[in-house]
């Protein structure tokens, strides 16, 4: 019976829907986030108790989703990473009220790679070593170059350190690849065009297009971009809608929460 409840064909393994999330919040509040067998059963969508627990703790529990990090928490996180490495489950035991995914995101996006400005020689050497080891896996690269985040590492390598890059006059082969990519992807897709050319950065491709293009053509392109920005959506509104949090009371009123509501 335990096997069929956890691994049977009736067990749902897809991403939780918004309706499931909403009902899961209500049920977690009803049972004080303790009775996961009952919560999974009342959810009624084929989820296992452990799946419900994980989803709630990692993405829905308001006590684990506090926005502000304190300086003390950041210091504990730094020390924990220095001791455990990037073992987020272990580190979560030291940070009460923080989920492992939340901790990993905080470290990688805020604490890791806090250095700004020019790359030092030792950083470039470590980056080149990392590329040989991991290829273009920039998130793995940050394990070697701990002073920079993955976005910084990618930009540095792609636009400066890549040995395939060429400088100076463009060759006929480069020009042919550029023209073909430009026709295929259009003006503005410089990163994609850069990958197609293979030996030039996106900035070089943009400058090459600018030099080759007349003032009239550039103005025509700018005007086209402005018109696109002014176009209304298919629903007739130009305003972007933002997603806001809803209260538990609002969720209780939703018809999608429970088919038994009348």
C-alpha cells in the first residue's frame, strides 16, 4: 500500500498548479502544517504527503519566505559555506526559518561574486581553468572563481577571454556568416548573431552593422523599434498587469479551491 501511495501510476508528478497551491495553503493552515497524510488526502489531486510537504516548505510557507536577510544571517551563511561547501540542506539546519533553495539563491545571487569592477589576473586564470574543466557551465564555474557570479563569469569569457575571438579587420568568411545570421535573426539579436559568427562578440557585431549601415537605415530601424513599443496588446491595453499576493480570505472565496463549494 505504501508503494502505491508513493510511486503508483495514480501519483501525480507534474508541477503544482495555482489551484493546488491555493488549496494547499488552506489545508496547511487547517492542520498547522503537521498532518501531511490528511493534507495530501484532502488535496485530492494524487499528490503524496512528502510532495505536499516539500512544495509547502520550499515555495509556500510564509515563515520560510521572509524577504529581508539580516547581517547576522549572511555571516552565518558565509561561515557555513566555508565549512560545508554548497550543501544547502546541511546549512538550512543552521538558519532557522530559511529553506535550502532560498539559502542557495541568497548565496549565489547576493553573497557570491560580490566583487565589482575589473577582473584581476588571478581571476582570469581561474576562469580559464574553470572553462577547461566545466565548459560553458557558468553556475559550476563559480565554485572555482568564488569572487564573481555566473553572469559576470560568462560576460568576461565570452567578450574578452575566449581564444576564438578575433580583433581588427573582418574576414570574408566572418562577413558571410554575419550577413547570413543577420538575415535569419534580424537586427538587434546581437548575442545570437555573435554565436553564429563564432569569432566576434555581440558588441563587435553591433558596431560592424552600424559601420556598414547608412544613417537612413539606422533611423528606419530606430523608428520601427519605437512603433513596436507603442503598439497596444491584443486585449487593447498598454498597461502591464502585475501579480499580487492574495490573502487567505480571498483564497477561501475562490471557486477553484474546492469542488464542494456552492
